[in-house]
C-alpha cells in the first residue's frame, strides 16, 4: 500500500507493477535536490531522472535558494541537515517568496521521524517527508502525487488569470463609450482627479476644450438617429486624428466631446483645436443648409480655480461664447470671469437649438 503524505513509512519492496501508473509523466517535473552528502545527493538525482524528470542539485541552502530563485522548481527535496542550516528553514524561505508564483511542492528528507518533526515540517510549509535512504518505490509514488497536486495548482492559476483578464477587460469597458469608443465620463472624472492633483503639486499646465456638434438636433430630426450615431463616430475619429498622442479625448455627453491638453497654454490649445475643427469640417458631412461643423470652447487651468469643476465650468462658458459668436469656431477663455448661471446657459442653448 502506498504511504500517505507526512507518513514515515518506507516500503521494503515494490508491489506488483500491474496496479501502478506509468513512471514518466507527460511533462517532466523540474526537481531540485538539496543534500549535503555528495553520494546520497547524486543517487537521489539519478533515480529522479530515471523516473523521467529533470533535476538540479545543491549542496547547501545558499545554493538551493540561488537555483530556485533563478528558476523555480516544481518539486524540492531537501535534507533537514544542509551543512548546519536545516531544510525546514529552506522550506520556510521558499514559502515566504511564493506569492503570485507557481507553487513548489516541498518534500523533506530525514533519517528519523517523530510527531514533533512532522509538525515542524508541516508548520514550515512542507507537503511531505521521506525517510533516508529513500526507497525507490516510495519516491515514485511521491512524485506521482506531486504531479497531480502541481497540475491542480496550475489549472487554478490559469483560471485565476482568466478571471483577472476578464475583470480588467470589464474595468476598461466600463470606462469606454460603446458608440464612439472614446473614454467616457467615468474615465474623465478619474483622470481629472489625477490631473488636478499633479497640477497642484507640481505646477503642470493644462488646457481643456469642449467640442459640440453644431445643429445636431436638427441633423437628427432630418436624417434620423441612426445616421446621427454614425456622425458621432466619424466626428470622434476626426477629433482623435487631430490630437497629440498624450492628449485625452472623452465623450462628455450627447454630441459633446471634451479634450484634455497637457502642457499647452491657452493660445497653443486654441491653435490645436482649430486644426481639429477643420478636420471635422473636411469630412463634408451634408446637413441642412451646408456641411456639418463643430464649435469649440477652450480654457487654461488657472491658479484662481478653487476646484477642478471651476475649470470645467469655464470651458463650458467658452463653448457657449463660440456658439453665441456664430458657431464653427474656437473660442478661448483664460481666466475666470463672472459666470453666467448654468441654468440660464442651458436654457439659452436649448432655445437656440445649438
């Protein structure tokens, strides 16, 4: 009968081969043997190789830790006495560095076993123990058991990786506008918080621009909402093409897109956003009375802003000015001015049908 884990029984003779699985697994285990005795170390490594696995050998704890750190073993066999440093300590150190890494099956080797020794080994993290000298059949059974345990850990690790990737994908999807595939308001809120902190701490300069499609309600009423959705996608792509790699583009709501422009002054941002405006105009999307255009308001982050919402409010005010001055234009506002009440602005926009 095969001995169970942490049982100090040594089989005197192998049972009939008919009831045992094949010795060599499909994929060889990577085995590290740590023993101070040269002959015993080489004999054990030779027997492990005969069973179809790959082996490395270490004479002491320092060598074993170095080898395992460079290339983690699937299974470690360690003598309790490694030149003055016992194998239990080696096991404890391996377990201490095992988080988020492939699991290592640890088997202790000893000439004598008692309940206290087994308890110490278990507490340190050992999975099994073998009496020395190692019986070949007991070794074979331990490696079969180790193979099954390691396979289960690998399957569990792969499932965890799949779940982690799915979680990350869900996290990203929750921050992307499904229609235009640009970042959404949730992502904008997070990025504005980080931006505000950097600006306050390190004095970075930022400008922001709010782009609004002119007469979009009229377009939707005339051509239908499906065509309106297609226009939103094309406009978002045209805006994206006009931006630098480090600029941020967000769907702000409806037909509005907000752009964050790091390290750009108001004048620089206005020039950049006028390029964006021309990109959209060059799409030549036909609409009632001409081609589709956008209006853009731009504002630079000011030291007079008490909070990030003050800055965003001024960007919105600048967009309102662009609409008021004729649309299809870029209007900038650098410093806070006496704000018009938001409700009044909203009602004015609704009345003018943007």
